[in-house]
């Protein structure tokens, strides 16, 4: 797997600064993007196999959502 460079983009939306970083986290994923605004950060990571699965004639989509409340002190 080739090392991916970290790319960062910043822009303002109203009075807030939004930062988009590609390749900083989740290096084992095929692509990972973090979007942060103030004290909030979202990580989006995708993975894909190199070959299609046999017997699948549609585009399978799986979304796993994990909300980590303990990271802000709430359990």
C-alpha cells in the first residue's frame, strides 16, 4: 500500500472555519476524510475490496454508525 500524503483545506462558512483533511487518520482505509468545525470533528472512512463478490448483482452498501458519547464525558 502506498503512503498517502496529507491534504488539508480550510474555508470560512459565515463566522466559522471549516477544515477538511484527507489522509491524516485511518491510514488502513482506502480513503479517510476528517471535517472539523470548532470543537466538532467527523471522520468518514471507506474501504473496498479489489475484486467483486461472486453472486452479487447489486451494489451492496453498508453503513456503520457509532456514536461515542463517552468522548465528551457522557456514558
